[in-house]
């Protein structure tokens, strides 16, 4: 089984801009996503593919470099994989996908790794698992999916798939279907034992709004978030890092249980705590950097 992904911030960089690829790599993002899909116009797909392939081979990697390829049902996907696998990307993001397509990607990668003398299974995957209507019905079916390290969701393509005119209500919150998709992606990642990743905050100038979204996302269970601009990275990294107060509280909970072996419930600061509290405290400590 592939280890879950450990990345707070996953920064997209358009694959057809050498300047933006370099800027993303120089950022404090935990992971860079070189984008061959939505950030690249149809006319630029081939040039972007060549640029990303060269960047993987010759560019400096201060953090893992993954590539978002085009969907498998497009004529670009196999060309993307054939071009970029020789550069040994750390992973592939597969958009608009189902579990069956994630399995098919695994087989393609296995063949390409063998062809280029790369370690079998070394290239991991993230699936954007809500972007087609069909995909929604398989969100609980990713357990055991080979190479899978994380699941994320996409609000914009989900809305397009449903024929919606917009995906937010008058208050700016996601409409009900997209709240459901988000929750199912989170639960699907938990069921599969992989990392749940929050989708983008589209207004890259709205850092206050981003902080609120990211803070709520971590509280709900997400462990990282997609970014579309380097300015978003610091906010996301802070939001997905436990505060000093959280760490101190978690340490006290763990110490209290360690000091009472065999006891299922303890009292701390006037509150009764049991195993779920201990597990959440341990999860907080595991997020320390």
C-alpha cells in the first residue's frame, strides 16, 4: 500500500510558462503540481508537455514535483505520460477520473517505468475524484487502489458536469451538491486510508478568505490544500500546521493516557476524555513540522 501523502500546500504551476514553473519551485510549497490540463490552452498542450518534460529532467527540485496530466479520455493523456515519465516525476495527478481510470493509470505507469528502467511503483498518484457525475458514485471505492496517495475534489468541473450555472449560493458558500461532494471526497479518502486534500480557493487575492477556508478544512479532516498562486502558500501552510496551543494540549492528552495504562477514560481540565480524543491528539502531534 502506498503511504499517504504528507503535504500541506500543493501549488499549481502552468506547464506552458517556464517563469511560473521556476517560481513555483522556489516557493515554500510542500509540493509543486506542474499543470498540463486546465491551465494550458489546447493550442499549447504539446509545447507545455515538452517544457514540463525538460523541467523535470533539468530543473532544481526543492520539493516533490508532480504533474497533472490531461484526462485519460483525451488524446493528450498518453502523450503526457510518455513525455514526462522519463523525467521521474514524484507523482501524477489524474483529473476527471474514476477508480477504474486510476487503475488504468497504474498499468500505464507500470509499463512506462519498466520501459525506462525506473523503480516499479515509484510514481504515486492523486485522483481528482468528483469532476464527473459518474465519479461521484465511486468515492467510497478507492481502498487498495495501487499508487494512490491522496484524493481531492474539484468544485468547478463538478458544476460543469451537472450543468449548473454556478456552484455557490447568495452568501458565497458552496451550494448543497458541492458540499456533499466535498464531504464524500473527505470520507472516501478516509475509507481508502489516503490523504484528503481540499480544493482551491479561486480568488488568490483574498488571503483572509483563504485562511478561513483552510482553517475550516483542517478542522473537518483535510490534511492539505491546493493553491493556484505562490502568495497562498504561506497561509495554507500555517492553517495546516497545528498551533503551539494545540500541540501542548495534545501532548497533555497523550501524557495523561500514558500515565494511566489500561484505562479507557480519563479526566483532564474538567473534561472526560476517551479513545477518540486520544487518537485525535496523536493525529495533531503527527502533523508537527
